């Protein structure tokens, strides 16, 4: 009964472990890249910069259209000498007689209305600005293309980083497997030595030392794996408690990459548009020397009265006009020429940056292809060396079991196999990242 209960408990534990494994998130390389791109603050900032540039274009285009402004002003005149009363003025009798004979010999007291309301509306429409507005709009359009190219550059960088963290995590997985297999082999050698009944002190000490060293290797590998997985979860927006399984494995073969020349790169697009932006700004600045022709119109209404509620009993004063205005700069202390020179020099600096970037990015692209093909060419030789090391280790294990070699020789052969396993894994990782670098630079 006790044994049956124990077996039932073990079975239930196995079901729980299988269920936990089944619920682990399967994460492919493409899924990881998509998640990291969706979570990337850099990509979100690049999207915001595109929208910002589009809003700037709307603002620049708004200068083409008419502007309509309204004003409303209310004033209450205060009698400083007696604030409770309205202001008034007294006209001498001589002036009164000039106004009306009936006022002859009498002073006239006039009360000044102390409530004044003024309403107005004005409009202006640019007719011709000699390129001020047009070149400003061209400048902003170039800025929009710059922001779009900048977003593409950011997107490529994020995708490259996403592939890097994915393959790094996958490599730490494989390193743990290699380290665990290496440790298991050392422990098996110790068991063989003990079961053979020929355990001398040198062999025992060497094997125990070897096992301790390999236990540290496994512990370090597990720590690095856990660190890589945590970083992957952070970047992909995955909960830390979520178990994930990386479904893409290191390829066994790698396709060749042709050496097609690099024709374009987002950084080149950014600098090209930057040149155009500054050149357009320089033209807009130079146009400040030229006049601006605009149509103007205005209407105003003014009401005056002693009390606010009686201001509109009488007809208010109205005025209106329309016409053309020609604004001509005469002297601005050299500011116009200085601003145009600043924009022109910014364009020249961007032109030099573009020339430098074309040289450096082309070299970086060519080196990435050369590195990829170089590592790919060495892979077969490295795999052959690893397979020979595995056979050598197998022979040494058999000889050690038969008592024909020492633990020292077995440890040396085991270390050589471990190093080649690590070298082969690292080579595959470098090949993949070289391919990602080529994609980032010339996709």
C-alpha cells in the first residue's frame, strides 16, 4: 500500500512537471524580434519624431493661407479725483456761444462717457514671398524624410540587437548542455575508477580536481543562461515568471552571401535629406532680402456710453479698410546674411558627413561579408577537428577504463574536446551575427 501511494505521488509530480513544460512559451527568433520591436522605446521615439515632423509641415504650410484675428476690448474710464463720479469737462461760455447762441454767457459742462467697448477683426493673406514660405516648406519635407529614414535606421539596430540577445540566450542554453555533459563524463570516469578497484591517489586527486573545476564551469554557465534569459524577457516584455523555450536552433549549414556592393543605407538617406533641408533653409533665409506682398483687410466697431447697459442705444462708430501691403527689409544688422551662411555651412558639413559615411559604411559592409564567408569557410574544418577530438576522447575513455592510461591524460583530452565544443558553438554564433550585420547595413 505504501509503495502504491509513493508511485502515485511520483506519477502526479510527473504530470505536474509535464504540464508546466507544456505551458512554457515557445519563442522563435522572428517572434522574439517582433516582441522586442513592439516594446522598444527607441522605435516609439522614432515614430513620435515622424509625427512631429509631419506636424511641423502642417505648421509651415499654414503660412501660405490667410490669417484671421479678432480683438475685443472693454475699458472703464476712472475719475481719479472722484472715482464715484464720471469724468467731465467744462467748456467756457465763449466756446459755448460758438456752438450755439443759446449758450452765450453760460459755461457748458460735458460728461465724458466712461464705458468704451471696441470690437475688431483683421485678415491678411500672403500673395508672393519670393521663396520664403516655399523653401521653408521644402526644408520641412526633407526633415520628414529624415525622420522616416532615422526610424528605419533605429528599426534595423533594434532588430540586430534582438537577434543578438536571442542567439546569446540560445548559446548559453547549449553551453549549459556542454558543461553538464563534460561534468557527467568526469563523474562517470570516477565511478569507473572506483569500480575497477585500482584507484590510486594520483588518479583520484586528479579526477576530483577535474570534477570541481567542471562543477564551477556548469554553475557559471547556468548563471549566464539565467542572466541572458532575464534580459530577453525584459526586452520582449515577457513576465519574469513566464517559462520560455527558444525554438530556433543553430543551423548546421550556412548559405553563402554574395558580395554585391552596398547601394544604399538609411544613414546615407538621413544625410542626403539633411543636405537638402539646410539648402532649402539657406534659400529661405536669403529670400528675407526680398519684399513680401500681402493683402490686408480690417473692420472695427466702437461703442461709447456713460453706462454699460446703455452703450448700444446709440449707433457705434464703425470703420473698415482693405488693401495691399509691401514689406521691404532695409537694415537688419547683417542677421539675414549670417543666418543664410549658417544654413549653407550646415549643408556643407552634412555633405562631408555623407562622403565619410559612404566610405565607412561600405567598408563595414564589405568586412561583414568577408567575416561571414571567412567563418563559414572555417566551419567545416572546425567541425572535423571537433569530431576527431570526440573520437580521441572516446579512445581515451576506453583506455582509462582498461587501466591503460592515467586520469591526467583523460583530463587533457576532455579539456581539448570541451574547448572545441565551445569554439564550434562560438563560431556558429559569430556567423549568424555576421549575417545579421550584413542585413542591418544593406537590407
